[in-house]
C-alpha cells in the first residue's frame, strides 16, 4: 500500500495524487488512447504508488458504466448432481454441468470477449425481489430467465438499462407488455414435437406420458404444447394437462414422478414411453425405475430435453433434445452489448435458436451422439 492513504485506495485518491479529474482517471483505464501520454503516465504512476486497482464501479464513475453485465435466474440446483460431481475427477466434472451452468459459461465467454465482467444473481431464498435488489444499479445490462422477475420490476429496470429475456415466449403482461424487450428462446415446441413423432412413428409407441414442470415454466409449457401437437397429428389422445407436474425440475423430482407412475399403473400397465420436460428429471427417473426393477427401454422408453452432458453417461444413455445452452448465453451478451452501443434503442429483437433430437438407447435407438 502506498503512503498517504489509509485503507483501500479509491479513484478519488488517484485523481488527487495525480492532480487530474476523476473523469480523466476513468478514461485512462477505459480508453487510454483518449488521454495524452504525459497525463496517462502521471495517473498510472499515482495508481502504482497508492496500490490502486480499478474496480468496475470506479471505472464507471465518469461514464455511468460499471463494466458489468448481469444474469438473473432461480437457483434450481440439484443436490444429487452436486454430490455426485464431488466424487469425480476434475477432468470429468463438466459432465455434471446443468442448464444454468451452461448458460453462465456462454455468457462469461462472450462477456470476457467484450471486456465485461458477469454478475450472477441466483436465489430461491428471498424470492425474485432479492434478485432485483442484487442486480439493479450494479450492471450496465441484464439477462433474465423468463418468469424469474415480476413483470412490473422488469419494466422499471428496462427503462434504465437494456434487458434481454431468456427462454419461453415473449411476455406480454400489462399495458404494452414486455414485448418491447429483446428476447431469446430455443425451438422448444418444435423440438418436443419432433422427439414425440420419433417415438410414435419410428418406435410404434402410442401410450405416452408427459411429465412437465410448474405452469409458470414457459419452456416446459412450450414443450408440452409440442407433445400435444405430435399426438394430435398422429391421431392419439391429446391431454389438456401433463400427466404429472414436478414442482422442481430436478433429479429428485423426476425420481418421484417415476415412482408415482409405477405406483398408479392401471390395468393397461405402464405407459410405453415417458417424456420428461428436462434431462435432470429424466436422469432421476432412470435411477428410480432401475431401483424398481424396470428396464429401459424394454419396459418403457424415457426421454428428456436440454442435452446436458450427464445424459451421455447414464445407463441407458438418454435420448433427448439438445438445445444450444452456451449459445443462449453468448447471444444474450451480444444483444446487450449492441444495445449499450446504441444512442437510441431500436426495435426489439426476438431470436429463436434451433434444437436437435439426439437419439440414444433410452428410447430404443442404438445410436450414440
């Protein structure tokens, strides 16, 4: 620590030591080419003498920019996956990355490319209001998983900084709704429709069950819509609601759903195929079915949605719909950066990313991907 300053040195201390304005100090760290060489050197010498390290907040004092982007999503962590990941080698722990982990990886990579840091607010405790409190005022722009933050809060935030909604259809609640916000989703309905068609036409399965999430999960609802479309097209019964809904779309939730399906099986026996709204539930179901002595896919087929790496490692390997989770995060950053560079915000963008059906052993296919 340099002399003359007690505690952690600040941008104010550097400006005072160098005899320049705070704005000049900020420009030295944000756009050094805009500051004369002699002045720049004076600021850097003062910073070295004081032991000053610029923070996002200090860099943003003059420009009102923090150099930070935010991501808000509910922390639907899966204790089963976390405890299992702790027992594997570091080289293999990528296999236990879940949906949110992949989005974070994509956002971090793109943010770093553009010179931004990433602030993550993920919490179930305290509710969505705590997410807003953690992020508002501390970032230049924010990506928010759909239905994570109340519409009225998003409307307030979006007046001050760019917001990108991730997943689910664009929200249109309230006057004018949120359709003025940028929005990125994946082709949920199309992917689930194609997977369901595969089970019906390629495997001849007709007694199918869909296990969804809570009704506030826009992705799960879109996937159920795709399931219904495929059933309708094949002339099969079209359910109004998923056969089961999991409160939390985790491995434990999937295991409970599988146990319930086995326990309530009627005269016709088990369904021929169970389609889960995400991979975490499907993996939990595979373990539960094995504990009950049932064989997949001989006794029933099981499928998921997302394409998390763990789906390749379970036995049997999981048939799923792979979505570009990292790209979802990357595209969110690209949108935010473009908005921050605009003097006037343009028309909202709505981007739908493609998905891919991955056929593996859990539906009866021998192909690995």
